[in-house]
């Protein structure tokens, strides 16, 4: 897989300029490479009801699904100064669902896999196992 990390970082930095962050003043932009070659993007969108704030990764996943779905092969997110940051725990779960254990992620210390970022992740396999056990009972 050939990932243009500079392009993903550039796109993520562009998205920080579109973030809606009147409360935290902490813009985040995200960009990912989908398996069909699309670059999907997102930015954080805050809300006065803090619990309904959307992280940049949420926007990226919406862009992925709205554009036809598929898997994310590579991902990065940056803050308002353009520095690479780690996604929060909730967003790591979103990325796992749509990228899986082998998805590459740009971290502040280098490129790694989702397995390294979210070890022992909960996913569809856990749900399938429970459903299978219930069928046996």
C-alpha cells in the first residue's frame, strides 16, 4: 500500500480551518485514505450541549459512509497548529470499526497500526461470538 502521508497531513491541516470550535478553541482536522483511493476528511464541530459535540473522526467516518463506504487504510489527525495528535478513546473505537486492526495511523511518535493504538479492541467479532453462543443455548 502506498500512502501519501504528506497529502493526508495537508488535508487534515486544511480541515482545522473549517472546524467549529467556539468553546474549546481547539480545532482538529482528520484525513484518511479509503481502500478505493478516496481521501475522506472531517473536522470537529462543537455544540453548546457539550455531549453532542462531534469529533473530527466522526465527520471523517460520515464522509466515508456517505461516499460509498469501504475501509480506511490510513489515518491522521492534527490540531490547530498542524501537529499530529492521537484520537480520543471514543474515536479509536470508531476508527477500529471502519479501519480494523491493520489500519495505519500517524501518531506523534510515528506510523503504527490500530492494534498498537487500541489493543484488545472490542469489535464485531465479540458480538458474533455472543450471538453464536445464544444460538447454541
